[in-house]
C-alpha cells in the first residue's frame, strides 16, 4: 500500500485506472470496475476482502475455457 508520500502499487494502479475512466467517459460509454484481493501464503489462498475473522483457505480451480480461478473469492 505504501505511505502517504510514497504510494504503493495498488493506490497508484487505482489512481491511473480511475483517471483514465474519468478522461474517457462519455454519456454513451459507462464503465464497471470489479475488484478481488487475495493472499497466497504457504500454498493457502485467503480472501482479503472477506470481513469474517475465521478465514478459510480457498481452492484454486480451473475452468475449461476461462482458465484458473479461485472458488469463492469475493468480487466487489
């Protein structure tokens, strides 16, 4: 995340993304942004946007067409 005077990757990405959206938006064009945030540590996947305190390890699955995904990962 970084600090106030030295932003990290996620805040810089959000600034750039929403800046581009603001520059390109027209009455005919709208945008929808979804985000997921996960941690992979010791081969365990955790949803960092899940407010529950009893974090369970999520499973990585593979879709035939779409490829790998995390089953149960929240999308906000």
